[in-house]
């Protein structure tokens, strides 16, 4: 690669089940030149997020959302630096939140850029705790979970950017916070660093019994990030009138629809009816107009004061993005996965 070369990662093939490295391809192209009204961005950090798995299929599991064509650059949110500007609102050196996708350089007409002030918070936080995942945690818990003091809130994928904030906000709301994670190191982090009341390892053989022991008064709010076996262990523990914000179902993202999952719908519906449960799915942008400013103010202050903690799992080099993404779907990440692209 030389200085006038940009790199990008495209979808090389649609995965069947778990993605493989050969489903991605690294390409080199000439760095594009900005036309009038455009800026040229140099990507500093790329966010890797579970939703990207749905964009690799020919039909996204999030029915309303798009997919990549084979050969298209993978979609993704980034923090980038303006390195040339023919746009009146942006100057060279500006740092912006952008949707450039998995690449080192991109052109933008400015329409979907958000200027960031690096003095307010470390810029990587705008991809994690103060970004889309953090807002998903904040809005889903506040508007659907509605935790009340003394209640028990349970969240899975609890060391990741969504789950870690859910548990910490649940503590701030005066509830008992229980995190479900994979492995002892993540259990220790969630309990000791994030100060949840309890952490349970979903990979342990006696996981359902351990979860029940960690929730002696049942579960009032289950923030659903995972689905699968974790949901099956949670369901019998839900209290009457429990609320379940359904944020993600990562245990199912690699499923091929060929019947891996037994149909437990009748039993689930019986629980919903008999316990007057509320299950409500949401996509974060539904709530952006309602409380995004409040989120940035409140969680931003908590992060600045150190009351709200976060962990980032930073991977060096755009070429490492496919491996890091595949690893995240298997729980190999420890914290918000961010690729350092060009810093
Ligand atoms: N609705 C929305 O608007 C919205 C927005 C953002 C994110 N989400 C969803 O929220 C969830 C969490 O996202 P995130 O960015 O915070 O991800 P993350 O926690 O950084 O990464 C995903 C984690 O999921 C866990 N996991 C994977 N497969 C699992 C399984 N079969 N059973 C149990 N846990 C499993 C792994 O953690 P362990 O090692 O601890 O198991 C893995 O590290 C995802 O489902 C995502 O799609 C939804």
C-alpha cells in the first residue's frame, strides 16, 4: 500500500451460518478526490456491531433494514478526520462521526456527519458507551424496562457496550443488577469493575440453577440481548408484570432457518399470558428524537465522573476487522469492539 491508496473490505460471499474469513475481501483502490460540496474522510476508528451479521444475508433478520450486495463495502459507523474539504461546514482536521463503512477513506457530502469535540469525551466512546449501543441501553431500559427501586434487572452480554450500561443504569435506578456473561473473567469484570450485584456464566453446566440463585426474588426486568438458551433460563424466573425490552437476539444471528431451534412458542405464550408479561422489541433510532440529548447529558456526565464505566476491545488494523467481527459473534471480544484504522 502507498500513500495514495485506500483500502476497503467488501462482502465477498454470503455466509451460510457462521461467517468465515473468506466471506470478506480486502481491496486496494485509489484515494478518491472530493468534488465541490464534498469532504474526504480518513477513518480513525471503525465500530463492529452484531447487527452487521444481518446485513451479510440476502434478507436481513431485521426486516426493515438493508443488506450488502456481494462486492459491496461492509456498512459501519466510524470516527473519521476530515483531510480535505470542499464543503462550507467542514474544515480540514474536523473529527466527525460518519457512516463510511469498513474502509480507510471515504467521500461525504456532509449530510450524515456529526462533528465531535474530542475535549468532551474520548472519541472512541461515541461508538460505544456514548454512541449507538449506549443509547440502545439507555432508551430500552428507560422507556420499556422502567426499573423501579428494589426490583431485579437481568441483562445478558453484560460485559459488552449495551449490557454493561444496562446493568450500571439499573444500579443507579436502585435495583438489583444481575449480569449474564460467558466465562469467569467477564463475571469478575461485571461484578468487581461494573459493580453489578451478581454475575452468572451462561457457559456453566448448571447455568439455570445459578441464575435462579442469583435472582432470589425473581426477575422484574429482563433486558434481552441474546435469546436462545439464556432466554429459556430466564423465562421461568420472570415475575408477574415483568418487562422485557427485546434489544437483540445474537444467539440466533448465525442460524440458517433450517430448524435448529425447537418451536417453544406455545410455552412462551402461556408464560406471557399467565404472568401478564410485557415484551417489546425496539430499534434504538425509534427513540432518538425522544431522549437522545438527555442520554448524552446524563451518561456523558456519568462517564466523565467515572460513575459509569466502560471497556473497549481495540483491534489494530482494518485487515483485522473480519476476524474481530467473527470473534465477537462467538463472545471472544471483551468490551466494545473497535478497529483502529488510521490513527
Ligand atoms: N435494538 C437495537 O437498536 C440494538 C442496538 C445495539 C445492539 N443491539 C443488540 O444488542 C446485543 C448486544 O450488542 P453489543 O453491541 O453490546 O454486543 P457485545 O456484547 O459487544 O457482543 C456480543 C456478545 O454477545 C454474547 N453472545 C454471543 N452469542 C451468545 C449466545 N449464544 N448466548 C449468550 N451470549 C452470547 C457474547 O458475550 P459473552 O461472552 O458474555 O457470552 C458476545 O461478546 C446484540 O444482540 C445486538 O444485536 C440492538
